[in-house]
């Protein structure tokens, strides 16, 4: 598990076809993951998955993730509802408001069992 990404307090989530988490977000490889398995770039000493010309994950295809069976740990454990929770607790209002406009956070709010859907 990646520190800070515990979703045990939430009902199980079966991801569907929204792919919001693949749209523009940065995916950093975790210690122990082999960067040679992926298209990466080195930023501040950490390997990140490359993005396509559209700014989305380089592995996002027309029918979803093209590396579904071997995607990095960050992709396997990501839960947009946890991300929504973390951002809504951020101490700076401008950061909260900016992040809540992104596709994964909007989806996290929609799926979160305790979020106000308005």
C-alpha cells in the first residue's frame, strides 16, 4: 500500500470506464518498480510515466488502459474517493478549489458515499 492511500473505510470500488484518473495526472513509480518496464521520464530523481501529446497517460488507449495487467502500483491502488477526501481537507482554499475541478476529483466526489453531490 502507498502511504496515505488507505481506502479500507470505504465500500469496495469497481472502477468502470470513466478513465478520469488517466487524464492529465502524474503517475510516479514506487520504490522497487522497474522503470525499464514503462515509458518514463526522470523528474526530481523519480520516474514518472510519460504523457501523450494530449497530456494524458501515454498508455491510455481508445478502450482504456493498454497495460492494465501490468500497470504501476500507483495506478492499481488509486481510489478517486480517497483523493477527494485528501483534497477537501487541504488547508488552503485555493488549492482545494483548483484540485476539485480536475476529472479524478469530480469523479471521486460522485462516487464517495458521504460526499454532498450538489
